[in-house]
């Protein structure tokens, strides 16, 4: 979040630095994407520590709605700021300050596990044995399928390549890539399209999010 805020601030500063290069903004977008890509794995890890498997799907589903809600609210805020502020750069700088501040709060005060604040670990009575057996076999690179009897907390995390070998991961990743591609194509192109067709002001264009 702090990295995303810094990069957003750099995008807003382009107005004051008189930067009009497309390459600059493309690079900033790539850097923002790289920072944001690190957020979801961390969220999954922390929520996994706090919530047992019995209710993890519900909690993750509710939490994942923040992407749609954030895009809608972000568009409304940016549209309002575009008309009320004297410069477009502040439309990037002000949200950057907010997200960086929240990132600092999370970094300083978020306990990653219940044990860190003296609470018991969540119940794991509904463990998926097939999933655990698959992950253990990937970790051990075992060809005979022998089950590892070690404590799950002592087993190291699997690598990126091993994660791709889990059935469904690669297919889901490809599907999500194209879904995001279509979504953000509309997200970036819709305001210009609406303006060219019905000439809505900039602060009203963002009231029609692609979601």
C-alpha cells in the first residue's frame, strides 16, 4: 500500500514536473501493478492465520468484494476531484496520501496471527485432507504419494512452480487475466466513450462504472 501510494504520487507530480511522456505513465502503471500484486497473497496469508477452513471461503468472498467497491468509489472520488480541484495532479496525490497512511497503520498495528495477541489459533477441524495430501506431495516432490506425517506448521511453503502444478491454478489464472483485461479496458475507455457520445462532464462520467 505504501509503494502504491508513492507511485500514485509520482503520477500526480507529472503535472508539476511538466512530464507529458506516455512511457512515464506506462512505467508508473506497471510499477503500481507490481506493488498491488503483492497485496492479495499477503491478505490470503493473514486471513488464513485468523480464520479456520470452515468459514474461510465466506470470509474471503466477502473480503474480495473490496475490488469492485474500491473501483466504484475510487472512480466517484476521482471524478469529483477532477472538477473541484485546481489541478488534475491532486486527483492522484490526495488518494496516494490516504492509501500510504493506511498502509503505515496496517504495518504498525496488524497482528499477523492470533497468537501474536494472546488468542488461540482458529479451529482446523474441517481440514481438507485431499488438499493437504496434494500440497505435501508437491513439497516433498514425492512420486509414490507417501503422506508426510510432520506437523503442518513445520512444513515449508511451496514454490511458485509447485503452486502452478496444483490442478486448476493455471486455468483460473489465465481466465482471471482476461477477465481483468476486459474489465480495465472498460474502466479506462468508458469515460472517454461516454463523453464522446453524450457529453457528460467528467465528474458525472465516473458515475457509470463498468462493474
